[in-house]
């Protein structure tokens, strides 16, 4: 499956590009799976600045660290701070129930996701080529009968995770990767310009019937030719 590569000048341009994609789906009252980590924070801030009424939309998490919702490592906290607190009308938010054990939380999230048609799945890219909490060579990469699974710690922060699976992400109408900075250039090359490999989980995630867009700044795209 080919990808739509969007290379923009710098991180702010990449955040603005992702924000526009998010607000388009939010305006249409769609279902969005959000990425964690640090890169999407600015995109969420810009999206909230562009659209404050997210009524009717629904937010899910592509992955979550198994920590309390107010923990600085929580993706739910990231989304609350960068997006939700800036809105006048909130979407329906479906956090991963991290008060449960990782296995229980994954099973509960899997059940919640049944029948949900994701309109957009926003994903980041780790230095090792992971995405969501799908880590290199992890058993989760071969799961085909679940939409969410527990994931052992793969990198900092070294906490248990819950992640959407490849089939869950591939079912999204639009998969959007967002990565910026020179440190992501090699992972971007392996994820988007090399054959799919379990060494680079992001290379295995593409929208099955939909569109896969890769938003990079020039620094992250430098090895893509
Ligand atoms: C997470 C994210 C993860 C992230 C990458 C990139 O929960 O950690 O979902 O997949 O997108 O690790 O993280 P940065 O944006 O911080 O580089």
C-alpha cells in the first residue's frame, strides 16, 4: 500500500498540517484515535485553536501508558492539557481504563472499540521505528483477532502499555503519521521507504482500504530521497 508523503518545512508546519486533518474530522463529528508522546502536543494545541466545538466527535487513544490519568506520562493527560481544556464543546472521550491491570484494560478497550469505525488514526514514530506501543519484534505485531492488547514496556517511559493493534489501525479510513526532527530521519526511512519489517513496526501500519498520509518536516524526511 502506497503512502501520501507530505513534507513541510519545520515542526510548526507539520503540527499545523496534522491539526488541519484533525479539525476536518472533528467538524464532521468523526471518530479519531490520538497519538501520544511529545510530537503531537503542538498539533493538538493548534487544532483546539482552529476549532473549539468538537461536539459529536469521539476521541480514542492509539495507545496509553498504564499510569494514572493525572500522571505526567499519561497520554490522556497530554490530550486533556493540549486539546480538551481549550475546547468550548467537548467530544466524547474514551480513555483507556488504566485503573485496571494492563490485561484487563486492554480487554475492556478491545470491547469498547468493537464496531467503532475510526475516521482518523494519528500516529507518531519512535526512534526505533515503533508506532503507538507496537514495538520492534513484539508479539503484538502478529495479533489479528484483537483491536487492543497490553504491551510490555518498550522504551522510556518504561511502563506497561495498552496499544491498538495493526488490524485496529489498518481499519481506520485515514492513517496519519506525524514525525519531525533529524533524529527521526532513519526511522522514517525504514518505516516509509523500505520493505515492511517487524524490526520497524511503523512499516507494518497502513490504512487497509483508506489513505495513509505521512507528515514529516524536512529534517525527518531527509533520507527519503
Ligand atoms: C507513546 C506514543 C508513541 C510515540 C512515539 C514518538 O505513547 O509514546 O504513542 O508511539 O508516538 O514514541 O514519540 P515522540 O513524539 O515523543 O517522539
